């Protein structure tokens, strides 16, 4: 069966002035020396998720070094709902600032509309380290996955962030009581929706896991306070908002009482990620991502990206990953600098030499 993402065409992106790649297989391996652009190709594909790719780089760094202020254009050809489509993402430098625009079949769209078509999952050695050590990175990853489940959550999270910034400004300037009360009311209303969507996602995901026979690697889910007891959580959240107004200089909301930060933790046989071996932690994170992808794989294009796959797994686990992706109809992209002969070992795999 032909893959949904048919090809990409990059202009002025990273080390490429022009680069075009077509995909005829469900699994693609980019192979080549260091610094030829393998990870850049994966990064360009990851732009199919709202944001700035899996490296989370600033928008000004994506243009080619030789044309720093020229537009960056990324075109994607894909099939969706039995129709051929084109998505163009354009990064434009105007009036001393960069902006990002999306065009689906030549019609301008908002980036959150991508959540209704694509869901992207990625795994690198850097992701593993950040997922273990950086709670914000782990939180952002789980929030992004929850947005695949409920696309309107994306706007709510952005609105919540903007209101928090607005409140901080008010506290630093006017400290106008009525203004602060109005912002707090909005934060509570939006926060309740955020928690509700996350709880719905968690409940349905847990039900899915109970009935899932093919576990890539066993894991458990430990919900945060906000996802366990919504009523008590919002009592604390309202108290924190009120305290914030009394101590405007340096008081901050506690992370446990912030709807945006309220997620869950994944463990293996009761052990946290930081307590596992390097190999176990890799398998745990990847297992979580693979099961999320399977759970959410309904009428969307699911794409998995693994950078430097041989740094993360041996050939047995690589075959397990690709078999899992194939069984669940994910399109996968990998990169490697190693000279392994995979052709013939894994079905429907195309190896592309990047020079």
C-alpha cells in the first residue's frame, strides 16, 4: 500500500537551497555521513505538527546560511481522505521579523488545523534525556499528544499561556483589582476545560491499554493531582490565583495546581524513568509513544520519526519497532550514519542515500 506522505520539496531550509524527496514505501531510512542533512529532513517532516519542528529551534535559524533573510518554503504532497493534497509552510522575513504561514491546497489555514490531519511522533537520544530530566519537556510532549486527541485543546493551552503573561504584566504595572479578577475568572474557565479534555484523553487511553494485547514494553500511568481529583485541584488552583494577587512581586503558581502543567507520569514495574537503565528508559518512552500513536490512529495520517536509530536500538528492537508501525499503518522515517544492510531484512523499506 502506498504511503500517505508522498514527498517533500524544501527551499532554503537548513543546509538545503533546494531539496526534493519522494516516498513510495511506508518506511524510509535516510542514510549518510554526518552533517549531510539527514536530521534536517526529519525535522522538515516534523513541521507537519504545529510548532517549529522537533528541535524546537527559533524560526530565524531555519533559513540557509547563504540566504539568511530569504523565505523558507516547505511543500508536502500527501493523500488524505482519498484525495491528493498539497501543504505549503512558508517562513517569511519582513520588517525585521520572521512569521510563519500555512497554505492547504493554496488556501491559508491556521496551524492547529494540522491536528485534524496529521499526528507526529518522534524519538531521538536527546528526547530520551530531556524526557527523563526536564519536566517541562515531558509535559509539553504529553500536552501535544493530548491535542491530537482533542484538537481544540491546542487553542485553550495557547490562550491560557497568553492570559498568564497578561496577568504578570498587570501585577508588574497597575495591579488593578477588577482587571486581575477578570483574568482569574478566564483562567479558571479555560483551566476547567483543559483538565476536562486531559481527563477524557487519559481515561480513554487507559481503557485502550487494558484491552491491548500487544505491549511493546510494559508501562504504567501515574496521574497527577489535577487529573485524579478535579474538584480538590481547582479549590487549590483558585487559592493560588488569589495568593498571586496578594504577593505580586515573586509569588508563582505551584506546578501541581496549574492546569497546563497537570499531566501524568509513566513508570515500569513501579520504577520511574530516572531509576531505569538506559536501554529500559528508551524502550519505556518509545513504548508509550507507540501505544499513543496506535490509540489515536483513527482517520489521521500517523508519522513516526526516529533519528540515528542505531544509536537507540539493536537490530532486534529496530525490527520490533518497524513491525509495530507496519501493523498499525504508521508511516515511518529513520536516519543513520551506520552502514548496516537492512534491505531485505525489513519489508517495504526504502533506503535513501543522502549526500
